[in-house]
């Protein structure tokens, strides 16, 4: 199948790119600059991985999300909370209906370039706080995309039932260099090590039994699952 991959530059999306390349023809990758505090850290990695594989890459500016939406993940929002990724405080980082918007753009683009599928790396670890990463939403969005396109574009979510540790393991099998990915929501020069996404990243490598190549500002004891 000819597909378009949503590629943020994080662990999950980079892994799903290499997964998609095994079984599909990847025509292009889309990265979205929607005003998050860490977009400037992720995007270079997304571009690098796509270009390294000779795949067309576009960065799509969605400035209106930072201007109009309320979320601490956005530059216009408050401070990024520290703690476990599944903690209630991490709901502050939810960007309302983000995946719905990104997938709508990707579906239109996919049909425009002759692709028949869109690949997203949503996974089970996101389910606790992100309603637009859960399978009921993905199933409904997939149906809407299929019904709303002449090409009946398929929404592919190969990691939807996998956790972060499983994705780390799969990425290692595929030869992904995770030092060339970004997770930290704070968007500093290096990963902070204590925000929710850094905790999730650190925990994933521990649970997968893999060496973590990431440089962190801090590496305290991992907080327990809430």
C-alpha cells in the first residue's frame, strides 16, 4: 500500500516510519508545527529520518492551534508538569482534538498524492490522558476518512495496542537510533528527565531492557505509576 506517515520526530513516530517501510511504500512524511514548546526540537529529527530514507517530507504550519487552543503543551500555555506520564496533571498538556486535526490534513494530503493509507503511531500508553489516541476515536476517525475520500483512504495504527516499552523493543529490532529522536515536552537543549514524557521515555527503556542513549539534565528515581 502507498502511505503517508505522520512523523513528529519522537520515539513512536520514528519507529512507525521504519515499521511502515517494511510493508508499505511510503510516499511522504508529514510533520506538524502547531506551536508546542518542543516542536523545534522534534522537527529536525523528523526531517532527518525522512530525508535519510529518500522520502519526501513536509512541515505543515498550524499556528492557529497555539493562538486559539488552551494547553500547557503550547508555547502560549503554562509550565509543563513533572511526574509520571499517566498522572492527572498531564491532562494539562492535552491539545484539544489535535489528532483529529492532524489526521484530517494528512487524509487530504494522502489523497492528493495518490496514497491509499495514513499511518499514525498512537499507542496504548497514550490512552490514559489523550482521548484522541484511543482506539474508539481512531476507529471512528478512520471510518470518517475512508467515507470522506474518493480513494477510501485507510487509517493505519499498528501500535494502537502496544505500550511504550514494546515500541522501544520494536524500534531496536528495526535498528532505530533513539538518540536521534526527541520526547521532552519542555523543549530545552537536552531532555529534562523529569517531565511526563521524559519519565515515560526513561521507563520504556528500563522495561524493555535496553540501554537508554538519551542525555538527561536529571535522572532521579522513576516515579511510580499513579
